[in-house]
C-alpha cells in the first residue's frame, strides 16, 4: 500500500514537473509556449471565439486555476468582468494578485488611449487605457520578455533554457516583423472604421486612421441615430473599409457597407479567432484583411 | 568561415566600443567631482552657503486614499399591480410551512410603488492573507448587516476559509444576493423552509477544491443556526452544512454544474432537522452574448418535532434565454411536492428583462401564485411587476 502511494506521489511529481501556466487569452498562451516550450504546459482560459470582455466564468475554469503555477493576464481591465471571482474561488495562493505566480502583461506595455477622465456615462471605458494591445505585432516582444523574466523567477533551474528560447524567438519574430512592416508599407488602405476600438494598436503602428466606431460608446449596442451619422461621415471621408470582429453582430456593419459602398472585413482579435494556428498567421491575417 | 570572421570582427569592434565608452564615463565622473569640489570652495569663499532644501514633492503625509475599499450602491425598486389588497397580502400563509402573518415580505410588498432596498456593498483586500466583504442592506426603515465576512487568500492545498456572517453555499440559489437572481421573488421552497434571508448566519466555512481535471469542490460550514423556520435552537450553535459541487464542460459552449447539499441542525423543539438539496444547472452559449440557462433545485426537509417527523419537499425549475447583451426572457415553475397538503401548491412566473448596460436592469414579470392561503382558504394571486435594479460604483463581477 505504502509503495503504491509513494509511486503515485512520485508519478505525480514527474507528471507535473512542468510549470503550469494559465493565460486568459490565446495570443498570450502561444507566446508563453514559445518561451517555455517543453518545460511548461499552457492552458488558455478564454475561448477566442468569444468577446474577451465577457468570458463566461464557468466552474471548469476554477479547476484549471486551482492547479496553475502561473497566471498570465492581459490586464488593463479586460478581464475585470469575469476573472476576479474565479481567482477568488479557485483557492490557489500562487496566482493571487500580488503573488509570485501572477503576471499582468499590461504593466509592460505603453498603453494608448488613456482617458483623462473616467465615468460609466462614457460607456465601458478602461481607466488604464485601451487594453487591446495584443493586435500590435511589435508588442509581441514586450510580452515575450515579460514572460521570460517571470519564468526565470519561478523556475530558476532552467534560466538558460528560457533565455535561449527568448533569443530564438526574438530572432524569428524580428525577421517576421521586417517582412510584415514592408508589406504594410505598401498597404493602400489608410482610412477605416471599426465596430469596437479593438484594433487601435495595429492601426496606430501602421499609420492607418480610424474614423469612428459602429458602437456609439464602448460596450453599447449600435443605435440608428449613431449609424446614420457614421454613414454620412464615411461618405464624406471616402472610407471604404469596416473592421468587424468575430463575436459582435454583423448586421449593422453590412447595412453600413451597403449604404457607403465600403467592404466589411472580419479581423481576428486574438490568435486563432478566424482560423490559423500560429502567431504569424494571426498578424498576417489582420494585415491581409485590412489591406486586401 | 566568413561568418565566423565577420562575427569575431563584430564582437571585437563592440568590445572596443564598450572599452571606449567606459573610459569616457570615468572621465565624466572625474570631471563631475572636480566641478563639485570647485563649487564648494567657491561657496565657502563667497560665504554664500545655501541652507534651503528644495521641495520635490508635496504628498499628504498620512493619506490612505489608495487603500479605500471598492464601494457600490445597489438600488432595487418596483411598481406592482396585484389582484389582492395589501392588508390581505400581509396575512397570507403557506399551508404546512408558514402561519398567517409570519410571511415577512421584504420585497415588493405594496401594490403601487416599492423601494425595496439600498444596499452598500464593500470589498477590500485586507493584507496578503485576507479579503473582506460586507453587504449593508438598508430597507426604508431598517439597517441590516446582510453579510460581513473575511476569507483567506493564501492557504495551500486548495483550501479557503471564510468567517463572519455570510450566506451559506447550500444549493444553488442560497448564496446569491437578490439582485443577482433571475427572478425577483425567492423560490417558494426556499421561502417555505428558510424565510426571506435563506440560510444566512454567523459561522465558519471551509471549502476545498480537489485537484482534478473537472471541477469538484467540497465544503463544510458550522453556523449558529438562528433561522427558526427550520432550525433555531438557541441553547448553542446548532447548524452544520455540507455540500459537494461538480461541473463538466461539453465542448466550448455547454457547461453543466450539479450539487448535493445537506443541512443538519436543531430546531426550536430541541429536535433534529435535516434538509437535503439537489441542484442542476445547464448553460449553453450561442456566442458571447446569447445563451440558454436551465436551473433546477429540489429540497426536502425532515423535521423532527418530538411527536413526529414531518417530511416536506419542493422544487423550482427555471429557464432563461439571453437573446443578446440587452434582452432576455425566462420562465419559472415552483411547486411544493410533499406536504400535509401538497395538492396543487404551484406558482408560475414569466419575465422579460432589458439591460441598457451591465450595471442597470429593468424587468417586467407576471406571476400566478397558488401556494398561498388566507384565513384557511386557498388563494390564487395574479401579479404584474416592473422592477428596476442598478449597481453603481465599484461592484465586482458575479460568480457563474
């Protein structure tokens, strides 16, 4: 009996030797995997087919959080509507806010669109700035570095392994960025509107101007008054591209397109949201869809 | 080979560059020291020693603003139309459970307008080991501590301890606050067994999450047992609650949560009361904003009152369809299934809900209630109600 218990114990130690990482979204998950490779096991909590603000706090997520060594969040308020009660009920001291196994990536990102005043009268505004930074391919390296330093801290035995992975990834990513940047320099689309301010980081990076949003205020469903205003504005400014995400209703965008001769393109907000398994596919997909 | 040469040349050049940089830094440091010395000399010579220190920040020395707790104001109000006079409504009873005039109707009591409550909800991290919560429930003429408790955040092995006054995690609906219910009225079986506050008491709770792939949670609570509908023996603390809850996902969209609960206490006759609960919730997502939720609970009470053990049971089953961010609709069926008089003790409720924003909610509901009795006569009550609920301020997200 003792032997059995001992061997179960040993087995579990061997099986769970990896650093168990939970990430709130897929893009963070795939970057964590690039840095941790075989020494980590990554679980993504929020499915990429859903609105990242409104992930359903299913009890099954509790069992995932319960066993995590490291929780990597997007931050900037994006998880505010679903993650805090889960962290509270997961009974895991490692991943509490402030603990060693809690990593808020937004702390390593120069946030844009930081509001000077915050009130819910302006809709669902995040006081820390626009939290959708993961659409900017240049910020991937910030994310990778932040994850690498955290892994060094948590798993001191494999410091050189993580450093090597980061070096490899940095090289791979830099050469990809060169390609992407040169492709984007030929992009003819310079003016767009979007449903929600999801792609501001990408647009800012490549000097594409966002003229307006289909939702009148962040988190508020489109109104006919606002839609008509938007159509007039788009006609005046000759805007021919509407950026739509996968999870909002698409009727309004299609209606606006029919009135303005613009084209609705469905852009992934997170890795894999419109198919494609790799990080490069994710960003190339955003670029292609906007510029095509 | 070429690469190697190039690389070593590169390294060499960068090394040289580093050495040069270091030398320059050193030089600069030395220059600084010389300048400082000269300045001091000059000051002494000219006797112009400046004794003033410049002000670089003006922080308030004892300010604790950054530690303020999250505070939210929750308001609930209604307009009610009902085919029964207020004076009769207050005298209703539930046969076998609640005697005439003992109903306690905290919410939506009056035909016409009701301000049900203004609640102040507070939450704060205490230190690296504890979190604190409080829910101050304010009626128009009453102040009540709905809940006030601390819970641990740093215990190992998947454990968490809660202490204070709190709502028991018995069943599915018990721990939820009225403002997060899908229907405005409490399920009839809860009302019959526990009254309006459900199982809410001073006590201590321990919860353990088993480290399995699927969610499995075990909980134990020791409570004072002041609820005299089912417990209420005042000689000592008398209530113990235990439960197991588990959940599985079927794909990304369907989640199933089930639980078994037991409450064991001593009632006002100094004899034992046992309450068994079974709950099941299914929720299927049709995208981010649309879902279908089906939640049911069955509760049975065995109450020993000395001369006999009364066995009573009831259930409710509710289904809510969320159409989008703004609209949802639902139906609920309530029934007492086992009682001295269980004949047709049922209630039907239907509602439509409009949420302009996640913090505000308007709900229109209609209910047909056949569970009540007035002066020994069974009554059927029709009720149409419009409620408005808002949560303003820093109010955290709700559990599943």
